[in-house]
C-alpha cells in the first residue's frame, strides 16, 4: 500500500493545536497551497494533540498532527516531518525574547538577563522530558538551573539583585514554552531576587499583553514567520531582544510507520 487512501484512513483530519498558534495559520495556508480542499484542521491544544498522537501510536494507527521542534515527542515516538516542497512552513525560524517597551528602565537586571538568555534545543529537551515524565515544570526548571550553574552564572554575571521586584512573564502552554518560561522564572527569582508571575494565555493575548504592558516579557515569540501577524500588528509596541533558541522546525508530522513522505502525498 502506498499513499493511496491516507485521507480516508485519517478521515481527512489533521490534528491541530490551539487556534492562536502560528502553526495553525501556516497549516490552514498549507491546505490551500497544496490543494487539500477536502481536509480539515482540527483545533485543540498542544496537550490534546500529543494525547491523540499517543493513542494512535500505541495502536499503530495512521495519524497526521501539526508539530514543531524542539518537542519531546520526537524522543518518545518515531516520527517524521512530511516534506514541504512549497515551503509553506518557512525556514530559519527562531524563538525570540520580546519585552514590553520601557522594561529596560523599570527592571534593568531582568532586562539584561532576558537579553542574555539563550540555550540550545538539547538543553530545552532536558526540561521538557522531565516534565513529560511527570515532574512539575517549576521543579524541572529548578533542577536544570541547579545542574547548569556555570551557564546560569554567565547569564547573571554582574547584575544587581532587585529584591522583591515584581515581573510578569506571559506564555502559551506549548511544551517548549512551558520549559523555557519556567527556567527564566527560576533564574529571575533565585539569582536576581524578583518575584515572577507566570501568565498562561493564548498566543493573541500573549502578544497583546506585551504591547499594552500588562505583561513584561515573553520568551515564546517565534519569528520571523510563525508569529509574523502578531509582530506586524504590534510593531513599535514591543522590543525584540533577539533569539533565545535556534534550530526550530514546524510542519506536519506523522509516525514513521506511515508510508507517505510529503504533504503532496495527501492529495490523492
Ligand atoms: N508552536 C510552538 C507555536 C510557537 C511555539 C510552534 C506551536 C506556534 O505555532 O505559534
């Protein structure tokens, strides 16, 4: 059996995530670009997507999900990205740190730490895996900070403590961002004395919060493509501190036991 029938096997459904995610917009665009008019993108959440994947995988059933790297699912399951010959999912994507305007004046040490915060997909994977295995995100992040003291030392070098000062970090409950946001919170609290609140929101409110100043910073901005609409909408109302992680990827993901290799194979 080849590609034929894959649509019927999965009921012409692609398992998506939260509707505000850039990945959802890109996938809606992919359905257009590849002429997949019969297909439906199912809205849900990151957690619902991985639950559906887990269930299908255990039964060796076909499934197509929207996926991204870094993500623990690539370590837990044997998966592959479907090729994207039309380039709908962009390339050279990075995760950026973005702050509200004026944070530099109001919380200079936090701002400097946020500017220096940068890590690798492998480092993020350590935190993500611990969370998947049942650790609380806060504990997993605290453990990582403890185990990577030298790296953290460099991030906070020569920065003054700002004991008791409050800071709000907004994020979306994507597994990658749960990891990064919790690590930054731990560093701000343990090393710089801040009192950090985490605001878990959808992608739209996350960007709106930075633009209107109700949130101080996010380490969850995927640029230049995935969150382009948000970045364009709030241009001038936030500060982009650059990449905190490089080596990302987005697209349609399937278990390797499925024979299809390209998004084009869905059009049969
Ligand atoms: N993601 C994970 C997000 C950014 C981080 C790829 C699901 C998005 O699509 O907006």
